[in-house]
């Protein structure tokens, strides 16, 4: 098995899986019908992308491994999602701020991966980028509306943007496998990732009349399998069916 | 105090060449949001290739009470239907 490629695909799939799960928790609980459906749509888009990454990972792994094994039957320390994605839904501004940082990063990552030397990766990225273009539009529109809305919405949006700023540094910390993938023409250039992320988020935050948080440290660990306490609870939910009824399907 | 966003009527064109058809309504603060909400609510199953949104308040509706004078007179004028023409087979959207 090509272990580096497998590890890389897990890195690509885990963040959208966990964020998608967080968004799915809002199904039926959104602020109104329209936004509820919009967030569920985004969750489903992300799960579709995750399936593509895990199917490829399962093939690379071999030995009969399936996408479901990868999604449902790993332990907490084996998940490689960034800790940003496991943070809970507190209020709508939180949901939007988390999504906004994620989408800005995800968009830049996938646009680079459309040029990947690995044809399967470039094909998955090309399919996903249309969805993520819409996600980024959705979340940044909401950042502007809430930032530039009422006094109350401005305060909440500003607080959420400031809160999640401590999670964004991890998005740009390059693991060994990501360095290796970039060197071989398969992965993304993290310098470009950071530059594109900063320029996009700064522009939106300026338009929204929000202060750009100045922060010189970051929460980290997810990409090494060291998670915040929230992931354990997520996995309890996410894995329940497969743990209780091994191999079940519907 | 609860303030609802205004209501917008949504029209979807399912394929090129067809008309936009009324699909339903959404709540939205402005036209841009109405378009996005309509996309999220009404085109999830490939229902459309184009969306129109119109503020519901801009629609002037006929009064159901006036149904008699508005619509009844057409009832017995069957000769206004083009049923006396032979249509070519290629004409599919009449």
C-alpha cells in the first residue's frame, strides 16, 4: 500500500466529514426553513466529497477495506480533521464563522488540487470545486449580512469571527505527508493556500465592516490525531449504528 | 418581537426553451438572498436551469369574488380553442 497517499486522502476526507456531521446536527434546527435546507445541502455536498476521498483511500489501502470502514470504524486518534471542524454549533453566527474560515481554505485547497498530478485527485477536486464555490458564497454573504446588519448581529458576528480565529492557524500547518505530496506534484502549495485565504477573508471582513482578528497563535493537533473533547461525542453519534450493528446497511 | 422577512414568489425554468413556472415561495431579506434561498429550497433535485424571484407584494391578484364576471363568460365559447387545427407531430409544447 502507498501509505503516504492513503494518509493524504484521509487528511482530505476527515475535515469535511466532521464539519458535515456538525452541519447535519442543524437539520430541523436552522433559524428558518430556507437556511435550514441550505445548511443541510452543504452537509450533503460535503458527505458526497468525503465518499469520493474515502473510496479512493479504500482502494489504495486494499485488503477489502471500504469507505464505511474508514468513516465509521476508526478510533478518535486516527481521525485527521482540523480542530476547527469539530467545534460545536453555538448560534448562527458561530455556524457561519466556522463555515466561512473552512470554505475560504477549502476553496483554495481544491482549486489547487484540480491541477494535481494524481488524476483521481484532480477529478474529485474538479467535481467538488463547484459545490465549494457556492458554499463560500453562502457563508461569506452571511458574514457580510450579519456584520453589516443590526447592532446585535454585528456584535455576534464579530465575536464569532474573533473566536474562530484561534483555529485557523492549523489550516496552514503542513504535515510531512502534505510536504511530500506537494513535492511530488500531487498536493497543494501551503504558501499559496495561506495567501489566498488571507486575501479572500480580509476582503470579506472589510466589506462586512468587521475587524480582522490579530492573533499569533493557534489551536492545533487535529491533523496529528490530537483532538478537542468534542470529537469523542461526535464519533459516539456518528459511529453508533456501525458499532451497535456491525456491517449494517440500508 | 418577531420580524419575518418578506415573502418572494419563486419561478423555475426546468429546461431551456420552456417557460418559468411558479414553484412556491421563500422568505428573504432581499432579492439576492431570495435567489439563493430559492436555489437551496427548490432546485435540490435538478428541477431547474433558471430562477426568477418576485416580491409577493408586487403581485396584483384578481379577486376571487369577481370570478363570475371575469371567468364565467369564457365557459361557453368553445370555438376559441384551437382544437380545429391539425398539429404537426414535431410540435410538442402546446
